[in-house]
C-alpha cells in the first residue's frame, strides 16, 4: 500500500525540477532570441569577415543588411511631419517640412551607407579607433553590456539608478555586465561605488583627448564610451544616463533591437532638432538645416544597440567621430548654449551636443525610415526621472 506514495513523491519531484528549469530559462530569455533568424545569420556572416572586406564589398554587405531590416514588418506607426514650416515654425517646436528646401535625405539606401562609411568627417582613422577601443580593454565580455557614466554632481542620481537596476534588472536578466565610467567622481565616491554597485568601474582617460573633453557638459565622452563598450557585448549594448529607470517586461525592447539593430527614444511631440542644434554641427556634417526640419530630436538618455557591423560602421563610429571634433560636438562654450528657451522658436536657439549628433546621424542614415528604430508608443520600458536621487549606497 506504500507504493502509491512513492509514485506521488516522484511525480511531484519531477514537476518541481521542470518548474525550476522553466524559470531559469525565462531569465535567460530576457536577452536571448528564441531562434536564429535569417537576419542574425546574415549578421554573423558579415561580422565574421568585416575587417577583411574591401570598401566596395563592405558597402554592399552593409546595404544588404540595411535593406533586409527595412523589409521587416514593423508595428511602429510611421509618422511623417509634413505640415509646412511656414505654418508651424513661428509658433511651435514641432517638426515640419520646409518645402523650399533644396534637398532632402538621400532616398537611396546604398548611397546613405556609402556616405556614412566613406565620408572623411564621419569615419575614424585606425589610430582614432584604437584609442577609443583601448578605453574598454578591461571590460569583461558578455552577452549584454549595460553602460552608464557619472561625475560627482550626479552621484545621488546615480545611486537611485543602481537601486532601480538592482531591484528590477539584476534579478531578471542573465549574462550581462554593468559598466560605469567614472567621469569625475571623488575618491570617496569611487570607493563607495565600487563596493556597492555590483558593476565594473572604468576611469574615463580624458588625458588621451583634446582639452575640450575635460568639460563634461560637452558630452563628447558619451559616444566614445558607447563605441568602446559595444565591442565587449556579444549581443547588445544598453546605454543609460543616471536618470533612467527600468520598468518590468523590458525584454520586449531587446526583441525589437534584435530585428532592427537599434531601439531609441523619440516622442511624437519631440522638438525639431534644428531648434536645439547649433549651425556648426550641420556645417561639419555637410547638411542644410532645412533638410532636418521634419526630424524631431532623439533622446540621448536611453538607447539600445545591437553589436553588428551596420550599427557600428554607419551610426556609432560616425557619432564617435563627431565627438572627437570640437567644431562638431561642442562648437561653443557649453554654458552659453545649453539652455533652451521654450517659447523661442528661432532656429539654432541652443545646442544639445551628443543628442543633436545622434539625431542628425540617424536621420542621415535612415531618413524617413528612422521610425523603425524608435521604441513604439506604449512599448517604452524605461522612465526618465531627472533629479530623482537616493542615498542607496549608505543603506
């Protein structure tokens, strides 16, 4: 009569093991695509030989990958800002179309790729690339790199960021490394951070760069640490300012990044980038400001990039190249241009540094298809909470 009890115990034990395995796999699935798609196979093929390709073959392969992504289904609404700037520009910050503009973004995908890869103002020299990549040499390789940076004046905000990460992200993500670049913490703050953050802390080597790089408000450090860190990510690089707070179900953003290569933040009513970008940046990128009137600025606080040649060669390297040129990223003393007066609709009223640069580069690269690389409304799984602070490391 005892044998049925052993059967029950055996069945319960098997069920418990299966539940444990399922929960473990769920955690891993946060960052791992369920199966190899044609796109991931194509990416691997290109990645494997990218350093050995001729420039012509590189452009062809990158164009093929771009066309593949542009042909993928997308549930994000395509929003075109077609209202005339004659009506909008004098009374609103919204994007609009200047119908007298002599040219728009080149509609030919191959021409756009070629421009991003071959322009001497947007491409890195081998020496520049080596210096940038040296910054990340101590970062351990992992599937996902989550990246941030902090200076002394954002120390309390950074603590609130880690409180959110430790609560929402760390328990629900596998195979990741959190990296924090020290861009001006005090010695005491650095020691406390290293003991409490559960992260890899790296000193930003400001001495390797030109004098303006010492001014954190130029934000030239941001494109450089992103490029330096993404090469250590087998799959994805997440950048977040100290103001970013994650929400549950964040894995859906990784699913979209796996398909399209990027996921970035731009609101429907985001400000047109010509208001918040100085003319020197347009001149450096050889663009007419009127071409970018229909393009709202992309938020530079959170972003997710896939580690593949198209993302790196056509977006992140051009972004870093701009950061290495004061005339592009920081053409005016920052304190003179960082304040944007919201009731002033004059073109070039202020400057947004890294945010302006990534907006122009994404526009140059993707044109009207940039919406595909933006998190759709209702799908955003982070919040921006500036001035949200905590004394988390003292608890």
